[in-house]
C-alpha cells in the first residue's frame, strides 16, 4: 500500500494493520526456516509497509500533540 492510503486510516486501523503485518512477517520467517518459502520478495514488501505504517502513526501522534499544545 501507499503512504497516502495509510494516512486515510484511523489510528486504531493503522495499529491493527501493523499488528497483522508483524504476524505475517513472523509466519514468513517460519516458512523460510522450513525451506518452503513461496515469495521471498514479500519480506521486503512487508518491511516497507511496516516502516510506512510506523511513519504515518508517528505523524498522527505529532498532529495530536500540536492540537493539544
């Protein structure tokens, strides 16, 4: 997904998506250890999506701080 799509999500949705991606990454690590990994490029995709989600989450938290302060 693109960062613009993540920015349209609520903070709870972002946290949920982040949790889902981390679970998928965990599952991929097991598949790799077993030797039956289907799509090794998925590691890179998930890593980038996790980074994007964390960035957007940080932006939203900073926006909330500016509104309070």
